[in-house]
C-alpha cells in the first residue's frame, strides 16, 4: 500500500515556487505522483499528491511551518489513501463554451449531481472571443458515469439542458 499526502499551497505568484516546492518533496525522499499548478489572478495555487513511506511523509508534515515561512505561502497538508476504483462507471468528458455569465459551473454540477454522476476533474477559463472581444467561458469536466446509465438518454437530456442555458456543449467517452 502506498502512503499518500495531499499538499495544497497558495501564495503570491513569483518565479521559483515550483522549484522550491519540488525540491522540498525531493529532499524528503518523496515523489510527486500527481499535481495541478496554476496562476489565479496574482496568486499561485498548487495541489500535489505526494507518495512515500510513512516516516518520509511525516518529515514533510513536520516541516510545514518552516516551509510556509520560507516560501511565503499558506500550506495545508492532509493524509489520504489510494482511491478504490470499481468497474461500475464509464469515463466521459464534457466540454462547454458559452458567453460568460454567473452560474455556469453551478448549473453543470447540479445537472450531473442529480444523476449521481461524479465529477473527477473540472477546469474553467475565461477569455475574450477572437474578433469581437466578447467575454467567453469554457469548462472541461471529466466524469464517472455509472454503467447503469442509459448513455443516449443522458446525452439527450444534457444537450437539451445546455440548449436551454445557451451553452455550446459536447459529451463523449474518454478514450484510453
């Protein structure tokens, strides 16, 4: 069994933060198994899934305050376990593009939640349309759709839902 630790970090964006965070993990003889890092406004946000034996992970936990001070970041650490995967789902991807307006993420989350469909990954971005400069919003979701879900019905319901909200959307299986 692999020992795992989730590290969430947030601080003012500046060069060198990824190097310093990854050096801290490496110097503790641990490994970054998965990560998400991005600039949000003027802040740098990081999520790391770190693996290692229990005493190496304990070393990271014990260095939390020192590393926070060195990096000028707020760090939060939580032990976790490998997620058990059961064969009762199908991986699907959803891409949505629309004029930016409040409630898009909530409406999508509500649609899938009501159908007991788990969102595994969600990312959004805002951007200006190429020729008009109109503020646009895009969403990408990775879903676990239960195998007992009738996919054609789900697709029809989802596309009707998106039409009502004026969202341009695609839902399709994730390949590979």
